[in-house]
């Protein structure tokens, strides 16, 4: 019969195992009905259970149940499913041959069971098995018919002899009809099995393609860096991709089933056509962020609109880049303006300062005029400082990083500030560790940062209050903080606090904090306000710490 088939595996194995289970159940049902009915008829005719035919039928019934039990135990424990199928088909042929033998031989009406076995083998295993089963059926049926007709084997002793001794013409005709019927069934079964296999293969291929497309669709949606949300016709969220959950910082259950307006307040009306918009997104904690989104109708295969599809991005980084570009543009404009002002103002200021100083120091100048001329000199110096500040803000900061001792640098700046009679009534307190805090920065530029922030704090601090400065380390950063007891920084002013020409002081020009921000950013650091509104202003400067371990600071 050729080489045995390879073990079935995968989906084909599961399907074959399922068909073999149905075959076992069907065999038990058919065997019980046919063998039981034949046994009942035989008992009525022979009037006794001890005769040959009832005993053979009863044995076949018992053997069928025993064999079915053996197959049921064997099937789930083996991978050689084709061997199980061959054994079951072999038993079916044996069972059919036994039933034909006790039920009339060549003229038995149960000869059709050979065709049924061929059909089942075609459906369960395939065309090749159907052809082998057909050959085996023909061999068994013809051999049984010839043996009984020629007396090679005895007929059942409890049945009439004439039932098995047919005339030659009648026996030949009956055998030929059964053979032709069996061949016809085999041909139809083989064709049917081939078509079933082709249809099953196409179905599996279509199923695999559908599953692959579904996986690809999921991979595409999961791989999108933009958020993707679909809603129904009422604007209720149905699905959301992982990027959308990450942007809104929520779990899937917190978005599914919620109105889209909760997440896009003031967004496009979900009943109108496609639109593109920029606005505010709202997270579950109530915070908002800039978001750009587009809305497209969601159309099914029938062309019906079943909802909307929202594709959106978090624009926080983009807005920050826009602000950075605007700041750079303002710096460039200020640089050009500062260069022009340097040539147009510094020389006249020098001439004015020298001339006024000569007049003030003349012997003929009375004390009152000398006092007034001193005021003029101070204002000229203030204008000169303003020009220098504009030059510093306007040109890109070039840093020469070195290990800078922040505690010592701050102490020097504080000492100079304490000698300024304008802030004599304001105390300055410095908190620092017992060792030196080293930062990898340009000392001269950071000195300017410390001076600007300290001057700003002293300007806003009430008389008799305390300005507190703290220096400490935090991980890989060196922190420098300064806190005053003034009115603080309003919420609406914090977004523009480090912009050029933004100042709340009557005579301020808004360049000091802009210069602080520029220098700190050039060092890879960060400066920000960390105090609540209305509780004084507390600025925190975070700078990269030097890698060397700090040494103990000498007592001052």
C-alpha cells in the first residue's frame, strides 16, 4: 500500500483528529443499529441465542465497542493520526465483511456498506485513502462471493443452504452490480474529497490572509506615533491606539465609552465634514496641552458613515520650538540693535561722563551743583551698564567651562551686595554645605547670573526682610536657589518672565532675567521659578556638577 503518510501536524492534524472522532461516534451508532437490528431479526427467525449467526453478530457488536474504546484511548495520545485512520477503516471493512457473510453472502443487502466505508475514507482522510479502500473492498467482497459460491468456505450452519447457492447467472449479475456500484461510489467519493480538500485549502488560505491582514492592521495602528481614536455616530470613543493613551496619559478603560469632547474641548463638531484644527487637549487630571488633530468620517463597506476617526499629535514640543525660534529671532534683532547702540551711545556717554566729572571737580563748583552733577554721573553709569547688558544679551554666549566653586563665588557677590547702601536694610542669608560645591561652568558668566538674580531679589524684597540663598548638590546637578519675601511672580507673568523687554518694574527694561536664562541654557542648565504665587519669588538654577569630589571648605 506504499509508504505511510507523515505525521499530521498543525491545523490539518486538529481537523483530522476531529473527523476521526466523528467517525468513531458514527461507527458506534450505525453498528448498533445495523448489527442490533440484524441480531434481533436473527433471533426471531432462529429462535435461540446459542445458534451461529446470533453469536457472530453479538461478537461483532462487542468487538466494535471494544475497538472503538481502544481508538478513543489511542487517538489523543498519538501524532500518527493517519495510522489511526487506516486502522479504523480496516476495522470497518472487517466489520462489513462479517456482516455480509452472515447476512446472505454475495446477495447480501449490506454490501452497500463497502461503498459507505469508501465514502467515509474519502471525506475523513482523502482521495488516496478512498482509492486504497475501494481496492480493499473489491478484494474482500469478490473473495467472499467466490468462496461461498464455490464452496471454499462454509455458509453459516444455522441459515438455509439455498440462500447462499445462487444460480451462476444470478450470482454473476449480483456481484457485477455491486462492483459497479462500488466503483461509482468510489469515483464520486474521490471527486468529492478532492473538491472538499481544494475548498478547505482555499478557506484556510483566506482565513490565514484575513488573520495576517488583521495582524498587519493592528501593527500599523500600534506603530503610529500619532494618536488614533475612533468614535461612533454619537461621538463616543470606541477604540484608541497605544500612542493616544500615552498622549492623554490614561488607561484604555478611561477613554473607551467616554464622549470625545472630554478630551478635545472646543474641537470640531463630530457631525460636520473632515477638518483640521489646533487647540487644547485635556487629560484626566484636568491639565491641558496643545494638540493638533484632524477628523475624518468613518465609513463602512456599505458606504455608511458609522462615526469619526481622529488623528492627533501632542504639539508641546512644536510649541516649545516655536518659542525658541521666536526667542532666537528677538535675540538676533537685539544683537543688531545693540551693536548699533554701542557705537552711537558709548562714545557720547564717555564724553558726557568725562565732561561732567571735570565740571564737578572744579573749585568754583558749589556743593549743591556738585551733588547734582554726581547724580548725572550715576545716571550716565547706569546707561553704560544698560548698553553693556544689551551687548551681552544680543551676542551668543561663549562659555569656557571649568571647575567653579559656587560657594566661594556666591560669597564674593554677596559681599559686594551688602556694601550697597540702597539695600542696607535687607539681610542676605547664605546656606551651604560644609564642603565646596563644584560646577562645570564659566565662572565669569555664572557670576553675572548670581549678581542679576540677587539684584532682582533685593529690588523686590521689602525693607527689613531676608533674602535667602542656598547652594547644594542633587544627583549630577549643582543647585543654586535664591528666595525673597516680595510679592512673588503672578501665574500670567511666568510664561514671559525670561523674555526680553518684559518687566513689571517702572524703570526696568526686561533684560536682566533674559540674560540669566541665556547664560544658564548655554551651560546646559535650567532656571525656573519654584515658589507658589503670592509667597515671594524663589528662583532655582540647576547647573551640571563637576565630576571631582568636593573638598572640605575652609572656614571663613
